[in-house]
C-alpha cells in the first residue's frame, strides 16, 4: 500500500472516531435532557397529587366540621326536648301528689 492510502485510511479512522465521539456526546446530551424532562414531569405529577390530596383533606375537614356542628345542634335540641319532657313529668307528678293529698 502506498503512503497516501495509509494516510487516507488513518484520516478516515480519525474522522470515524470523531463521528463516534460526537454521536456519544449527542446521545448523552439527549439522555440528560430526557432525564431532566422525566424528573420535571414526575415532580409536577407529585405536586398535582399532593395539591389534590390537600384539597380533599380540606374538603373532608370542612364536611367533618359541618357534621360536627349539625350533631352538636341536634344534641342541644334533643337535650332541650328531654328537659322539657322531664319538667312536664315532674309537674304531672307534683299534680298527682297534690291531688292524692287533697283528694280532689
């Protein structure tokens, strides 16, 4: 082989090495970009899920507070009703005692 041929082969090998290096660098850059995008998307999804969970927790707390207030109001109303019932029974009992004493 002639010197020109050997030089051409070496030059082609060097160029091929450069092309391979550039392809590797581009592949690494593409992989880095893909990883960054995937990480951003994952973080965004986590944030959305966290926000949704906080919103649901707030709504559940609000419903719980409403139910608690309704239960308290119902308990107060029932307590009043029972006090009135007891009072009327006491009055009736006193009336019966007075009636039995007076014979009327």
